[in-house]
């Protein structure tokens, strides 16, 4: 297993990531039943999601001799890799899910990447991206199973504890686990008493089950409206970070996720995609036993089909 990231790794990554990523704000929610609930607005990040942090950190560290990169993604990592590669003057080829949100596919192409719609699961598109890398002499940039990716994502957690020093808990969504691995390491190694909680959809509980069963669990057919949280499996690396640094994981339904997304759009005036709204869903549903004091929900992305979200409310 590759090494667990350290606070030193994350601080070093921040010096690199800050050249490409926005330091997104931590804002209080205006309309909430729970006082002192804040959001880390990665929905306002470049390419509309946190993924530029890890992708740019990884790609910025590649040698200049590198001819290009490949990636596999449902959408947000795809756009981040496309942008980071363009900033480095590299070619990018991205294998995406057949059912990827159309505007994420279009956004990836608009950033100069070649897009291949390669299958229906994260495993299939990863295998295609790895094959393309081998055939073209490119470097594969994974979405989460890499310490440099995790350290890059962890810079969001570093900013949370710096910008809200009295934070008592941080709530993070889980896809493959790269975001929560980095944020949890940054938070716990900076402020050990701060609680960190993970959130997954009921239809894609790969990390929840892996922690409970003590082994990596594969969800053969994940089903959720939160497309960014649909990897069929985490990794040994992200599972180990979660075991060390995360205090608990809860599951939320698609209905709770969509309700939270509508709330964010209509009441908070923040556009958040379903994956990004999962953390707010966990708080609004009351499934988390949170400490008193400031709590930060990470809004991981804002690449939303707003019409579909609002229509889901009937």
C-alpha cells in the first residue's frame, strides 16, 4: 500500500495547488434549523468542483518530458484533468461513463481533452484509461487512489481549519474516498479534537460497508442520483485514511440528497449538484449526532442540472 499522507505533504501541496485553485469561501447557511452550520464552497471552484486541487497537484509534479495524461471519471475529475493538462501544455484523454452528465462531457471537451465514452462502471472506464495511457505513452491520473491526489484534495481541509479555527466538525461526501481522505488527514493532524464524518448514498455504500466489514467491498451496480459518488469500490489507500481519521459514516437517500440540493438552490442561493448536496442532506436529515458549535459541510461540486433538480420536487 502506498503511504498515508502527512500534514507536511498537504501543506506542501497547498503551495502548488494555490497556483491553480481558488481559495473557496467558508460561508454560514442562512436558512437552517441547526445554528452555526457552514459550507465550504467547492461548488465555486474552478471547473465547478474540488477536483482541480488533486489533479493539478499530480500533473504539476510530472516531468516536462511527459507527453500527456489520461484519466477516468464521471465528470468532475475529467474537467479538472483537462484543465490541469492544458495549463501544463500536455495532451489529455479522458474515459468517461456512458451515462455521464452531458454538460460535464461537453465541459471536458471544451477544455481541450479527448473524451471516450467507455462504459457503465468506474472499473471499466479506469481499465480503458489505463490502456490508453500504455498505448500512447501517457501517464494515468487516477481520481482518488494516489497520495498526491489525496494531498491535493486535503488542501480544502487545511483551508477549513485556517478560516474557521473554532470548527467542531467537518462533513465530507465519499465517492472513491480521495476527498475525505485528504480533508480528514488535514483536519485531524491539525486539530485532533475536530470530528470528521463521511456521507454516502444508500445506493452506493462502498466505504460504509468496507469499514464495517473490514475489507474492500465492491458495489456491483451502484444506483444513485449523485453521479460523483458512484465508484463501485474505494481503495486500500483511501480505506486506510478513513479508518485512521474518520469518526463515522452515514447513508442518505436520493430523496434526501435532492431535497438538500433544492434547498441550497432555492433558499441558500447556491447551485450545488447532488453529490455536493449529500453533506447538507446528512445534516438536514438528522442522521448525524453533531457536537455543538460550528460545523462545516463540504459542497464538493456545483455542476448541476438545475432544471432536473427542481423538477424532482414535483
